C-alpha cells in the first residue's frame, strides 16, 4: 500500500489522501500532479505580461516621438509658407515704390500737401459711401427677411434639441428599464406589451440624433445656412413614423390595460418620478412624435415665406415640404382607418351575439346614443308605423349605433350587456327610406 496526500492552497478544503496499488504507479501520479501545477502557468503568464507591458511602453514612446516630429515638420512648413508670403509682399511693395522715389525728391512741398488732402478726402468719401450702402441694406426688406429666416432656423435647432431630449427620456427612462423588467423573474409586463407600447421609438431617437447633429454642424457655418440636403437625408427614413402613428392609439390602450396590474403601475410611477421627466407621464412622451411631422411642415412654410424665389434652396425646400405634406396626409388617413376599425371592433365586442357586418373595413362609424322607440298606438289613434315588426305598445329605450351602411338597434339587459333586437336589430340603410314629417301636429 502506497499513500500520497494532496494539500490545497485555500482554507476550508480538507487534504485529499490517495492510495495506489504499487510504488511505480504512485510515483507516476505524483510526478503528473507536479507537472500539472497551475502555479507554473501563472509564473509563465506573469513573465509574458511583463514583456508585453514593456513592448507596449516602447510602442507608445515611439508614437509620441513620431507625433512630436510630425508637428515640428508641420510648424516648419507653416513658417516657410509665411516667410514666402512676406518676401512676395515686400517685393511687390518695392516695385510699387520705385517709380515714385525719384519724383518725390523733386516734388514741390505744396503739391505734396495737396495730394495728401486729396487722398484723405477720397478715403473719407469712400467710407461714407460704404456706410450709406450698408445702412440702406440693413434697413431693406431683404435684410429683414433674412433676419427672420435665420431666426426660424435657430428656433428649429432649439426645438429639435428639445425633441431629441424628449425621445432620450422616453427611451432611457421608460423603454429600456421596462425591457429589463420584462426579463426579470416576476415580470410586471411582457416583452410583447413593451414592443406594442414603444414600437420603434428607439429608431426614431437615433434618426433625430443624426438630424440634430447635422443641424448643429450647419449652424457652425453661419451665416451660410444650407438645410435642404439635411431634409433629403431625413425624408426617405420618415416612413418609420407611419408605423408609430398607426400604432399610437393601440399603444395607449395596451398601456392602460397594463396599468391594471398593481406591480406595473407602481413601477411606472417610480419611473415617472425621475427628475428628468419633470412631472410628465409616459403618455405625454408617447404623444410627442405625433406632432413632429406637422411641426416640420409649419417650419418649412415659414422658411419658404422668407426665402427669395431665386434662392439656391428654394426648390429643395418646396420638394421637402410637399413630401412631408403627402406623408402627413397618408398618416392621417391611415390613423382614421385604423381608429375606425378599432371603434367598430370595440362596439362588436360589446354586443353579446356579435355582429358580422361590423367586420367590414369599409363600414365607417358615425355616431351612437340612446333613443326612445315610440309605441305604435299613440293618443288613441294608430300612428304610421315605419319599422314593421318593431311596433310596440309602450315606449322603450334603445341603444343605437349609426354606420355608413347599417343602423344597429340594441336593448340593454339588467346586467348592462347589449343585445341586438331579434327582429330588425340590423337595418341596411340602402333598403330604408327616411321620411321627415313637416306637419307640426
């Protein structure tokens, strides 16, 4: 029996006692354990790290020396160019002075005085004329229009900066924390709901950060302000707004449903208490992108009002305005269609039996309300019954829904649920005739 013991370097680990059947086998195990020692690898790693650090320091020193030499060469080139320009200027001055050197010595002193006075008067008249030209331009309508145009651009940059900040708060104070919360062990909200509420808010933020940086770069080149090419970059990417606007009402509805969860509501109030939100709710931040396209259209209208017809940017700005107006109309139509479909589906869900005609996308909701159905026999005489089987012996309250193609008549049960009338609950307007009784009696 041949024993050997393995001792561990850290506390809390008991020594490991092992036994082999023969001495040779035990020696081989001990030798193998020695060769597999981790401390040898650590020593080798430390040596290699020291060599690596030394080489890195040498490389950094060489880089610094190279940069210094490069800067010295650039400074010397600049100095050479400056000296060359001075030499050229001095040579030109000498050439101008040569023809007059001989004459000035022989010239009469009175003539010199007259020339000096004439030179002074010419300079004074030139300065006065230039001052008059500048004052006239400052007071001209063109200068006033340019001042207003510049002010519009400055206000646009400030508004864009504020909008980017609002998107930053939306993404960093709400979207990303809620996305993390959705990945927790007990998520107060699902990832699908987070996507439904925020959709492509993060993409919109990145887009406007790029646009804002471009605006600031243009302002740095003031008084030359060229903005049309920025809108050329922005226009092809504005289709992402269509998805956001189309989803807006649905996102608010999903948010309202999520607020029914106490854990989510409590967490959301913590996020809204962030000083960066300035007391504003999540719904407010979700609404800001809805007004951005109309704001751009108004800004371009104001810019064009103060941009001369011969201005180099006139056509580009008009093109950008027309594209934004077209996009705004499409977004408005899509929002109207989407809202109409959601309204129809909401009404369809409130009717217990359901209603297939509301699944028609061309069916547009007009209005709803309570009406009193008049009985067939009134004041002792038979009235003209227009609804056939809908005739009653006493008045009855009906919940009515008017659409472009149909008229729905529902009764409300004691439990508050709506039921279509069994006969005549769905009236096709194309088969109806509306008769107005002009007789006052």
